[in-house]
C-alpha cells in the first residue's frame, strides 16, 4: 500500500490527512449473459459469455471490480472470487424477489459489496469505490463509513471499515496503532447494532487489547466500559 510508509509514531494526529498519491483505476468488468447493447456504459468491459469472462479475469495482471447480474452471478462468482486480482464485486438485481433470493451471496462471498436494485445507485457506488481504491487512504474509507452509519447503511459501513483496517494493518509498523483499534471498535459497534453479539465482542476484545497496550490503566476494565459509545 502507498499510505505514509514512513510513519512509525502511534499518535493518530500524525496520520489524520489522506494520502495524495493515487493508484491506477481498477478494470471494470460487467458480466450478464442477457445484457443488451442499449444498457451499456462505456466505462465497463462487458461479457455475456461466462467462460470468456472467467478467462479474461484469470489472465489479468490488474485489479478488477466485477459487476454481475443476479440471475447469472453464480456462473462467474464461484470461479473468480478467490482470485487476488478481483478486489470487489457488485450484484445487480432485476427485482426485489431476486434481491431477497441472493442474500446468501453476501454471507458466502466476502468480496460482494452489496445487492443493488437501482442501476443508478449501483453505478454511483462503483464510482465511489473506484475513487476510494485509487486514494488507498484508510482515513477516507473511515470518513465514508461514518456517512453510511449516519444513513443507516450499516452493511456498506462494514465494508468500508474493513477496507480501512486492511490498509492500516499493511501500512503501520506497529499493529497496536490507535487507528487500527478505532476500526476494530467501530466494527464491534456495527455488529452489535445488527444483533451479532459474538462477532461484536470479538472485535471489541481485539480493540481493548490495543487500547490496553497504549494505556495500561485500561487493561483491567470491562470492554463495555471503554469501547461502547
């Protein structure tokens, strides 16, 4: 990652500014076996043949954002999800019933960002994710995650915080960094709000270990007293 590799201090104030160096934009691939020419956007490379799509993704040396139509998503998803070049996956659904049917994809495939009914919303979210990917700034991911929390888009917030956490863990020389703890704490709070108590406590516990390392006086206090907002 390119985010402030020279930083070694643990003071979060020293890492408050987003990184200005941008990555190259990912390739945008859209697979839909029933795709019609009139619906195409020029920014995407389209496929209606699953095997050709899978082969193209497999041969790519560049990162990929993959958009799939819900009715044919599994044609490609199971063959490409584990590939390192596939960064994020977005599912376009044709109906509420189809969206409900495909909820299991969110549970089984971690790279699936969300299921979208509205095409315009999908395109806006893809554009936002491309921008964030290019910036590679954990702080920017957290900023967008906070906005999503305020609009109760908790699943989107989770995705963005996980992205920030991944960047911070790869960037900072110390894994006991307050920004890493902040991500873990925020994840715990969202999972708590969603009723996932076990996962919530798992992230809270990881956060408290870092906070206790930074401030030993916190080590013997209950997690709930320190972390929950």
